[in-house]
C-alpha cells in the first residue's frame, strides 16, 4: 500500500437531510460512494484554493490589459500622494 | 494621540489582546486567532503588528504580505511555442485589520502607506512589479482612488498598483 492510499484519519460532520440527499444523488450519478465523492470534490477545490493563494492566472484579454497597464506612463493620484504624506508609526 | 508602534510579527511573542482582537470582519478575526502564527512560522506570510504603547503594548492592528505571481493562463499557447507562460512577481497584501476601537482614525491608511514603503524595499531587494490585493466590494472605490486597477473579474476584486507609482 502506498502512502497516498493510506486512510489514517477520519472526518465526521452533520448536515441537513436535503443537502445529504443532494450530495448522495450527485455521487450516485458519478457511480461513486458518498465519501469518495466528498473527498475528491473537496480535494480538488482545496488544490484550487492553495494555488490561488500564490498565483493569479489571467485570460488572454486580461493579460493584454495588464501588460499595457505596466507599459503605460503612470502618475500617482492625489489620494495616493496624500496617503504617502501621512504620519508613520513608531518602530 | 496614542503612540502606536509597528513591528515585525514575532512568533515567540504572546501579544497582549490578540485573542480578543476584533476588526468587525469575522474572516479576518478568525485568521488572527487561528492562522496568523502558523503562516508566519512556516514562512508563508510575513506579518506586521500594530501595538498600543500606552496600553500594555496591546495588539490593535496588523497586516500580512505574501509573495505572489500574476501569470497568463497556460492553456493559451499561441505565439509562445516554447517556454512557460510569463510570470510577474508581485507583493500581495493578503490581510489587514484594525481593532474596532481604533477605526475611523486613518490607521488603516497609515498601514497601507507602510505596505507601500515595504513594497518599494522588496522591489529593491528582489523583483516586484507592484502591489496586488483582493478588494471587497465596499473597498473598491477606496483602492481605485489610490490608483489600483482591476486586473480580472472576480469577487473579491483582484486589483493591482504598479511599483513605479510608489518610487
């Protein structure tokens, strides 16, 4: 048995009958049991969240806008200037 | 005016009042109570904490910075037959909070000023194209006024300020 298949922890939680049957139906339609469905779905989402914590992937159009924003001349706004003139904190 | 000190978060210090810290945002409160120490301990974030020198160094505010990258979705391979999608290194302002008792005094703005000063230092020490953050709906106008621009459609809104504006 590999470490990946080792099941050495347990998750238990309560939910409503409605949500349980919704989840069960989704699991049934994929032909997996409820636990496998919940674990695989939540694991996938957890990986997305972990990635989003370090990287933002832009679409082609968003990337183009971002690039031109970086290349254009920039001037600080009044609000930025006055914020930068605010008092600092003690060390 | 109270004397507030801003210091780098120290994982071995038990900050006075940190357990009862309340900035009015449940997610940020829970981060301070449960995750802050672990994230700094693991070097996932750096945190700076605001202490009230006139009240037993009470923890009254904080912010955290993370390293972050903005990239192009990798499945679009046109015009880039070789290599990885380009990655732009930025600093992410991940969390910021000021205790309710200290709100409405411009302290949050002064914390953001400090974020900007630190970002400039980071850009001098390593590559950093600007400051990135996810703005909640009610904060978008404020960040826009500072020059942050929306870089993608999502909620909360991904916004970016180029480092040149801070130099």
